[in-house]
C-alpha cells in the first residue's frame, strides 16, 4: 500500500459498493432463452418419446456439423461418454491409458470400471495441459516394465484449451497408440480450422450444466470420424442392443441422452456461437486488466478456447480467495487435488514419478467468474477486488504500513 494511503485518508475514500459476482450464472442465460426452451420441452411432452427421441437425432446432426465431425452420438454424461469411448476402443484389463495428473477426477474414474490402468502424466505449467515429453517418458516406462499394454492417450482440454494434439498424435503414431480426447470442457474450441470433436479420432464431451454448452441435467456426446467406432458407441449406449433387438451384441450400458435434455441443448446450441464470442471478449478484458498483476491464460497461436474457466495462479491463493468471497466474488478451485492424491486412485501412483507441476498447480490455480452474461463492469469489479486482496495479503493486514 502506498504511504499516502493511511488510516486517515481511508476514512475519506468513498465506500466500495459490494457486489455479488458469481463464478457461473445460469439464471441470466435462462432468462434470455426460456421461452424457446419451453416451446421445445412442450413438444417432447406432446410426442412422448422421452429417450432418444427426435430431438436427440436433431441434436446429433447439429453437433456433428458444429464440430466438423463425421458422427456425434448423444449420451448420458461426460463421464459415460469417456467410458463408452474407451469401451468402443476395446480398452480393458491390462491396458494402460495415459492421462494428465491435473484434471477432474472423472477422467480417471471413467477408466477404472473397465479394469484398465490410468497412467498419470505431468502437465505443462503454462497451458495446464498434458506435457508431451513426460507423456513420451511415461509410455517408454510402461513399455520397459512389460506389464501393461500402452493403448490409449487421453489428453484433457483443461479449462477449454485444446491439448497439443499435433505433438500428441505424433507420439501416439510413433508408439502405436490411439488418441481419445477428454473434451469435456472444450466444446466450441479448436486448433486452426479444426474444431474440438475432430481433433482426435474419437472425443468425449460433457453437457453438465456449467460446461460451456450445458444442459439442464446430465448429458454428453461422443464425436468420431470413424464409422465402426460410431456404430460401437451407439450399441454400447443402449445395453449393447441394436434397434428393437433383444440380443445383446456386445457389453453395453444405460448411456442414452433423454429428449428433454436434447431439446434444451438445441436451443443452447443456437445461441452458442454468440456466447463463445462473449466469453472470449470477457477473457480479453480480463487479460487487459490483469496484465502485470497475475498470470493470464496462454492461448497458443491458432488455438481457440471456449473459456470454460478463466484461470490464473496465485501463491497464496486460499487467503486471496477468502477475501474475494467476502467481497462477493465467487471463485473456483479446479483442481485442488491432482489425480495421484485422490484416495480412489492410490493404487495407480508410481512413487518414482514426481508429477511436480501438477502438485504445484493444485495449490496455486484459481478460476475467476466467466460466463456469457457477465458484464464488463463486473469484470472490472472482480479485478479491482483481486488487486486489493493481493495487496492486503502482501501487506499482512488491511492498512499495514
Ligand atoms: C466435467 C468433466 C468430466 C465429466 O463430465 P460429467 O458430464 O460431469 O460426467 C470429465 N472430465 C472432465 C475434464 C470434466 O471437466
């Protein structure tokens, strides 16, 4: 704090008007589109095909077109999309699936029911995505041990930013592995002229309500360029049965999307291109205001992100976060526990592999409010409060000299 900013002058300063800025705000979005959503939901109630109805087929066509993917298969959730994607690739016991250690627990959780082994790879400190040299190291290590079969690389597009698919694909080709994307956060992103959904041979997306494209319940999709994989996922999502047939052709699950969620998603998909613009504009405003104060997200040349989250790093994050909370600013910690520190995944931890970047990020990342209806003066308020919270932290107390 500057020397002039003493207790005496503080008393003369205008009192800061406390605002309430949430991390996400689905109510404002809902207010924009509820009439259209009600019309589409009413149509579902009318026709009564509640599971895999006409809205689901319409959504699948529009999603495939949006992503530039040959197939989009609408499913029950993001986590189920990952599991079904891996089932279609015949992933099972003895197979190694390489995933970043810094991600949501569902990335690993979706692998375990198949009996396959998640292998944790460290991430890049700047992009937060899978670090390709460590990926190469991890594959070589598993090959050298000779116990597991390296089978799938599953990058995660964290906070919406696509992983380094060009480099990852090269590594996959070199070692004879398949790339299957956990694109749960990145629908709407892309690299160059290719969109998420078409960056890997097969990708899994989530429509959880707070994802960039969100339903009003659970939902997800599998995107693929491959006809056989698409057919496999379609069978798997309906108990392995084809059409009305009784025969289970392969092991399946209850993996379907319901028509009401598809109706909601159709309205949201219409609004999505404009929302992506708005999210990126908000991110640019944050970048401008936060420049020189905290690290701003690094988007490599040619990469596009939906900014599912706008995430920065702070050494004393928890203190700053508590201050922001008092000031009405909602923040999120994605993720404060890296995969190798979750009790559920203990048996996959390799003591000789450090995963140091994932550990550090878990203690430093903090996500600021971002959603398409956030106002620019709210961005200004968040940044102002963040600056204040950081300076308070640096000084140790509010008016400390
Ligand atoms: C949200 C998310 C999932 C799971 O999606 P659900 O729809 O919640 O099942 C998986 N992986 C990542 C990286 C996610 O962010």
